[in-house]
């Protein structure tokens, strides 16, 4: 199949590369010419394990192309995927500016009948809007069929997830378009769930909102565990053994971040409000998460009283391990709070420092290793559970820090291990050790 993918971020590029790997002829289009140059040379502009290798392989085999020119990108395409960003507007809605622009780009540059597939996360009704925008431009010169095909990949495991997803959801009112999407995706060998367009759009928001709810729920339980001297790790384990609950997404921590859960939960609250539905449950999920992100700061404030002049080692900056993505990372909120309280933040992350510098250019001093960050610190904040952070022995904290006081936002160490070392250790949902 001849496919064009518009937008080469985490979703577009991974989708384009994986579709080429299963045999399709794919042209990826992005307005950012510097990204296009980089990709033509076989380099991904984002960090995703396995992506560079797969890109190079498919470029070499003549199935994967890149362009900044929409007309050129659409010239052979039978199917066009929309994978541009849908960020959050100031009032929390999904910003559809980029999707609308792509719909116009399609209308202005298409040269045959097309199936248009929306991979971006978009509010219910958006695929119909995309069809209207395109149809208004091409009138009845060409036929356009739209399909909602939401994406469920996770950053850091995006390539793996594309080949091993639990399901592929496709929604359309065109049987023909659904059959084409089934044919495109068949080589992945993943169960395909077919539905109507609006339900497909809703499945994406409902899935992210549900996962966010699980996280806020376990974080609330963790906060209770701390007050009741229980251990949230054991609680989550005991809960998760019930198949109806499931063990995944019950890891207590400093809240969810990233480019999607925060914006998608907020967008769903707005979507609900437009149909006069007050989504109270989801509002609470968001509120719990906002508080949870500040937890390490609150714990440190309680412990030290005054944080001014204190040097804090921040271990990890990305919103989770194995990604360079800093969008909505807890490290941003924590760094700003610490600096406002007069503390000095010395931070290390194996991958995300360049992106962090764009968001926190002056607030934070960046260093090249866990050890450098710990050197002379009054306290350590564990923010991202990188392997490098988890594998740093507690001896190193003792040797390098001014005082080995650890605030672990990701429960990287077992309490048994911590007992073996003369460190002060505060974690999430577990008793502190002094
Ligand atoms: N990041 C993730 O893990 C996931 C994201 N999603 C959804 O997928 C969508 C895309 O997200 P990301 O890949 O993170 O976005 P991103 O922000 O990383 O990338 C978007 C890309 O689109 C390009 N672009 C913007 N307008 C364009 C146009 N008119 N023509 C060509 N290119 C254009 C930008 O230059 C950028 O490279 C969003 O709706 C997001 O909610 C869904 C599942 C997972
Ligand atoms: O729509 C999206 O963009 C994607 O959002 C999430 O993927 P992602 O944001 O890449 O990362 P997750 O692994 O889901 O983690 C999100 C956040 O939740 C936190 N988290 C996750 C799981 C958990 O048990 N506890 C917890 O605090 C992580 O630390 C991280 O900050 C979903 O998992 C994907 O299915 C979805 O496609």
C-alpha cells in the first residue's frame, strides 16, 4: 500500500517506520525541514529505542521516504495518516489547529481519492470535521473516506508497542475504508477492533483517563498508607492479584506526567462540559495528580523546615525512563518550587538534559553523572527511575552527599535494602527510615 504519514513526532515517525517495516511504501511528511534532513540521513529526531536501526533498514530497502513538501508526499498516496500534535489550549481543550491545517494541506494537495486516517488523539466529532474541511476544498472532484485509528503506544517502548499492541482500534462509517485499514494492519498480527468513528475517538480518551485514574487511585492509597503505617507496594501487589483489578498501572509515585495523560484527562473534562456533563471523577483524578507532583517538595519542606541554601540532587528529569520527553515532567514543578524556596538544584538525566534546558534554562545546574549530582548535596530527589539511578548503590549516596537524605519519588529501593545502610530514606506510601 502507498501511505503518507503527516507529522513525524513520537507517533507519526514510529507509525511510518513500522508500516514501512511490514512492507508498505511510506512517505513521512513534516513541516520542520531540519527534522526532515536528519531523518533522510537515517537519524530519528526523537529518542526511541530501536527506532534509528529500523529507519535505516527501511530507507536502505527503498520503502521509507521523507519530505517537507505535502504535494510531493501525497503524490502516490492511497492512504494518508494524520499524526500531528493536539496539545492543550489555555482552557484545557484539545488544540485542533495542527489537525485542521493538515486537513487543508490534504485538500489542497491530493490528486486522487483518499482514505484519511486520524492517529492523533482528537475529541469526538473531529474526524467528521476533517472530512468536512477536505471536502469543502476538493468539492466532488475526489472522494474522501475518514477512519479514526487512535494510537496506544507508550514513549520509550514505542517500537515494541507498535508490533506487540493489545489491540488496533479502527472506526469508520465506510466498510471499504475499514477493509483497507484491516489489510494495512494485518501483518502486525494484533487483534483489530472495528467500531464507528465516534466510539473509536472516545476509546482513546476513555483508555487514557482510566489509566490516569488507576494511578491517582493508587497514589491516594499510598498517601493513606503513609498515615496508617502500611506499605503501598504490598497493597498494590495484593490488589493486583485479583484479575478484575490487574497488577499494571498500580505503581505509586509522584504522579503521571508526559505529553498525553495530563492533556487528555483535561481535554475529556472539557469534552464532557460541552455536552453539559460534569465529569467529577476525572476532575478529582487531575487534582490528586497535581498535588502528588509536589509531594517530594512537601516532604523535604517538612523535614528541613527551611530549604534556602540547601543543595538538592535531582536524579532524573524526563517524565519517565527511556524517553527524552520533558512534557509535563514532575521535575519541572519540583525544580521551580525548590528554586522559589531558595534551594539549589543540581540535576542529572541520561537523555533528557537537552530538552530540559529548553524548559529550565537557568533554574537548574546540569551535570553529567549521578555521582556529580550527589556530590555535596544536602538531599537527593529521585524523580525518574532510570536503570542508572536504580543501580546506584546506596554506598555512593553515603560517600558523596553532605548528608545521605533521600526522597525517593519512584520507590527505587526496597525497604530491606535501605535498612542495611545508614541513610535517611523517605519514599512513597511506605514508612520512612531515619
Ligand atoms: N507521544 C505519545 O506517546 C502519543 C501521542 N499520541 C497522540 O498523537 C498525536 C501526536 O503526538 P506526538 O507524536 O507526541 O506529537 P509531536 O509533537 O511529537 O509531533 C508532531 C509533529 O507534527 C509536525 N507537524 C505539525 N503540523 C504539521 C503539518 N501541517 N504538516 C506536517 N507536519 C506537521 C510537527 O513539526 C511535529 O514534528 C497527539 O494527538 C498525541 O496526543 C497518542 C499516543 C501516544
Ligand atoms: O496517549 C498517549 O500518549 C500514551 O499515554 C501513555 O503512555 P506514556 O505517556 O508514554 O507513558 P506511561 O508509561 O503510560 O506513563 C505515563 C506516566 O504515568 C506514570 N505512571 C505509570 C504507571 C504507573 O503505575 N504509575 C505511574 O506513576 C509514569 O511515571 C509517567 O509519568 C499510555 O500508557 C499509552 O497507552 C498512550 O498511548
